C-alpha cells in the first residue's frame, strides 16, 4: 500500500516538473491548460477507481456463497478499508498538484494579457494596413505580374507604407456587410475591458506558414498572363522600365481615342472638366471610378510625353516622380493641382517654358500626331 502511494506521489511530481518547465511566457496558456487537464484526469481517475472498487465489493458481497466462503464479510471489510486508505493518502498529493496549477495560473495570467492598449493600437494599424495592402497590390504588384515579373512583395509593401502610408482611418474603411463580422470600431471596443498584462509571442502570423516564397509565387501566377509558367524575379528598382513605362504605353494605345486631339497644353483645361470627361468611360460607370480611370490615363499620357523628351522615371512602391536634370514632377499631385481654379493656363505654360517643353506635344500615340 505504501508503495502505491509513493508511486502516485512520484508520478505527480514528475508531471508537475514537466509542466512547470514549459510555463514560460510563450507557452503559458498551453502549460496552464495541460496542468488543469491532468489534474481533472487524476480526479476522474480517483472517482473511477472508487466506483470500480465499490462495484467490485458489492458484486463480491452479493455473489459469494456464505456457506462456501465464511470469511467473505471479512474480505469485503478489508478491501474497503484498503481503498479508503489509498484514497486518503493520495488525495493530499492531488490537492498539492492542483494548488501548483492555481499558482501557475496566477503567475502566468499577466503573460497572456499584457498591455491591451498596444493590442488595440496594433489592431488599428492592421485595419489601416489592410486597405493599404489592397491598394499596393492593385497599383504596384499586379501591373508588374501582368507583364510576367515577380517583384519582392513584402519588401515592396514596407516601402509602400513608408512613402504612401495608410490613407484612411479604421472608421473610414469600407467593410463588406455580407461578411457578417464585427466592424473595426466594435472590435476595438470588445478588447478594451481585457485585463492588462505582458504580451505573448510577437511573431507575425505569416511565421506559421511553411514555404512562403513558393506560396507567394503560386498565388501571383494566378494574376499572370495566360500561359505563363514562371515569373521573372526583378528588384523594385527595375519596375519603372519593366512595368511602369510599358503599362503606360499599353494604356494609352488601348484608350487612344480618348486622347485624340489633346496636347500637353490642354491638360489643365481637361483636368478642370474631368467629371464631364468621365462620360467617355461609359454611361454605366460610377463617377468616382471614371474619375480615377481618367487620372490614371492622363498620368500615363503625361509620363509618356516626358519620357520621350528625355525625362526618366524615379519609382518605388508608393512613390513616382518624373525627373530631368534639376527638375522634378509628381504627376499625380500636378494633375490634382490642375483641377483647382487657382491653376491657370498661364501658370502651366510658364512651367512648360521652364522645363523647355513644347505645349503642342500630343498626349496620344505618335500615329495620332501624324494624322493631326
């Protein structure tokens, strides 16, 4: 009997040592869960042992013939006393084991709930970056992949955030009501009442995936031209010549009729009436979409004209400038300024003169210039 009690004590000491050894900051939740699960398992084992022993004794008492076994009552009493002694001897060990688990919970609770203010801040950042990442994929990655190239996606997104940054606050992010999920504001409110405590494992979620480069390539191939079997890896420093400028040419050729008879000098007038110009995209096109399409087209047209005149493209994810000698143009900002009433045709012609550019240069493809 003493050996059985000693075995129980030794087993629980071993489990307590093993569980406590993994109760560090990163595994606190797993350690507490394992400790609780084992304690409940031991308790269940005592219950099953007691019920089984009681059942066995009852069966022995009912099915033993008193005439053939005159000492059966003595046997039942001895077995019952032995079961009681074993249970009473091991119960304190179980209580100490459970007490260790309770202490572990109290010690590791801060590890699970540290600094929820930072959690809220990170959640807001994620909500902002989610919209920025969509914009980054659409404006920077897809154009390159569409021409068969594979730029470094994660590295490019870091640069995109550095130059462009998240342009919208979480409460302004357009959410899909069909997803059935909580809004950003509701999620932020839900974590405000969590108790403070240390942070857990700060590793990004992507660290849970294996072979991330292979997965990235397979996903990007879905956006590549039909028949593409392999994407060519390029750094972002080559994206201007491999992706940006070729896509400008394609866009202007595809919508050449929208640029017909327009010159470099006509840009301010056209941008000032961009909403009325948007009808060329079709009667069913949303006004905001048509406006963005028009701005993209005129950005491409302006860039093509300037590159033909010796300017070069200074490009990084979220950053685009046209440069020549000491001159610098941000085409998106310039076109937005042209839409302002303060930007007059005289201002534009002064700028063209300073840059030594002819205002009669056509915005459309070269074959249109021959027809003009």
